[in-house]
């Protein structure tokens, strides 16, 4: 398969599939395709796996698109302004992503819920108890809100982040939540009560526009019911 990511604020992923090649996405994730690409919708792995995906922000049903003859094209668009990240994952290699970040992947790629083990991270981490673990082998694509900033954390290096700004990170990165020090800081800084601390080694992908904050800004300007 070959692919190209184009566009700016609302990017588009164009994929060219050869005979027998296939990709899957959540229900309603495809934008357009050539007629020689067939589609099959199911729970992909059974009901339990489908329910597991619901916890990480994806749909119960997934649709697999397969090229039946010669070359076929299929395109996917983001649901919000942002970027599309591509990963070429080897066997056993994974990436941990925020809820709802999964866009599309080759059929050989596995996506499952990653449970945040620490109670504090679950309640106060911005993304709840559940993240997404996407594992190879194969190509996978994530949609991330806003612009992307990448950091390569070295062993022992840490980074404190407002939890909503975390888009994805490698499994070697340790993720935990710490309370903002001082009552005044917690109540008056506007940063909330908690910060996520990311411990290296590993790569971190930060997003500039958390969807929850965007939703809060839009809600402020909507007419309020009386």
C-alpha cells in the first residue's frame, strides 16, 4: 500500500491499495473510495473486543475495506481540525494514544483499550480510565487535535503536561498524575488540580487543541436555555 497525507487544517489521508490489501476503521470513518474496494462491517474480533473498543472512544462496529482487483483508492478525513500521524509498527511494537485518536489501520494492526492503572490518572487524567494501545505489525494512522509537538524524552527526563494536551506516547514512557502544589495554584491558575507527569525514555506527541477545551469555548458562545 501507498499513502499520502495532504491538506492543512483539515487533513486528508489518501491510500492506494493493491489486490487483496485491506484496512479497517470505525463505522462511518471512510470518506470516499473507488468501486473495486469492498466493505464488510462487523465487531472485528467479537462482541467482547467491540465493547472493549467502546471504552477507548471507538465504535462497537468496525468496517474493513478490501481491494478486490488491480489498484484501488480510499480516503479518510479527520473529524476535527488537526493532524494525521502515521506509524509503521513492527511485530509487537505499540503506541499509546488518547481516546478516539484511532483513524484507520492495516488489518494486521490490533487496537485495544489500555487501562490506566493508577486511580489518580483515571479520575483526573483528562482522558478517563481508558486510552488506546495500537500494536503492529502494519501501518496505523491517528488523528490528533490542533498542531503537534514531539519530544524525545531521555532516561530520567520528565515533562509536566496538562493532561488534555497529551495526544500519544510510546509504551516506554511512564504516565502518572500529580497534584498541582498549593491551594492558590489549584483554585486560581486555571490549570485545574492535577498535571500529568511523563517520565522517559520514549517519544511523546502533544496536541495544541484538546477537544474538551474547544467544546467548552464553543459552549460559552451558544445560547443558554432558561
